[in-house]
């Protein structure tokens, strides 16, 4: 047996143990049951500033802002799967998550300005990104503005955008625990992605 599949949950909800973090926890539980090693970081517990747009990283490939963001990116690069979770706030992702995504600009600069970083297709296939979200309203389009930012994030980091686990209409369901299928779906998808990554590694 090789090393266990590693899964990192990144919770972008400022509301601890709310709908979104609970859905993320169900995913991580499924992954753990399938034998993965699982961790979770809660962005609101970290200390990082928004990107300054100084473009220093375009010359150096390094972010000059020394806070909790660069070590988190180092951590992300050490795992097989990331599950990035955010509720919908004002039709988009939370400030916590958007702030982190912008801070990945130095990775983007390494790839596209300095050309010192390149992820081969095989690397991308072996690294899976999953987006987890909840929204209050029943609108079908309520997640639409979130997807492009998540796509950009996974692209920058060299993770394949593997799947979404999304649940709208939280107001009517009285929260995620009132939803008929979402928590089960999250558990199943947690198990499934671990098996897929195991097969790729075998
Ligand atoms: C500041 C704020 C803005 C919100 N904006 C939206 C919105 O634009 N559309 C929507 O469907 N729900 C919106 N909601 C509802 C949340 O998306 C929903 O309650 C979600 O399940 C909360 O997840 P949480 O328990 O992880 O905080 C908003 C909630 C807050 C606090």
C-alpha cells in the first residue's frame, strides 16, 4: 500500500459550523471513511491580508506579504485533493475566500510571467479540486458567479476542477440538515474522489 490519499478542506464561511462548513465536514467524513488522511483549515481563523497588487511577484515569483497565506499555499501543494467551501454572499463567494484566491497571484506569476512553474497534464489529473457551497435562495443561477473564481483558483494551483457539491434553498429547508440529499451526496462524493485518486496513483 502506498501513502494515503490526502484531502484538505478549506472553509471560507465566517460562520463556524453553519450550513457550508457542515456540508464540507460531510465530504471530509466520506473521504476519511474511504481511508484518506483529512485536514480542515478555517479561513476566518487565519490572518492574511488582501492582495496589494504591487506586482513584486511578477519579478520575483514570491509574495512580499508575510502572513498566513503563503504557508497555506505550500500546504495546498502537498495534498492530493482540496475541497474549497464558501456560502453565497451577495451572489458570489465570501470575502475570506476571494481574499485568499487573489493572494495566489504569485503562483500565477510563476506560471505566466516568469515561466518558472508548469504543471503537466498528469499532475493536474492527479490533483482534484472540489467546490462546496450553500445559498439561501432557491434560484438556479445563484452559484453562477462563484464558478469562474473557483475555476481560476484551481487552474492557478494545478488542480483539476473535479466536481461541485452545492445546495441552494437553505432558507426553505431551514438549513443544510433539513435538505433531503445534500449531506449524503457530500459523504458519497468524499468516498468516491478518494477511490478515483487511489486508482490514479496505483
Ligand atoms: C452577507 C450575506 C449575504 C448573502 N447573500 C446571499 C445571496 O446573494 N444569495 C443567496 O441565495 N443567499 C445569500 N445569503 C444566504 C447564505 O448563502 C446562506 O444562508 C448560506 O447557507 C449560509 O451558509 P453558512 O451557514 O455557512 O454561513 C447571504 C447570507 C449572508 C450572511
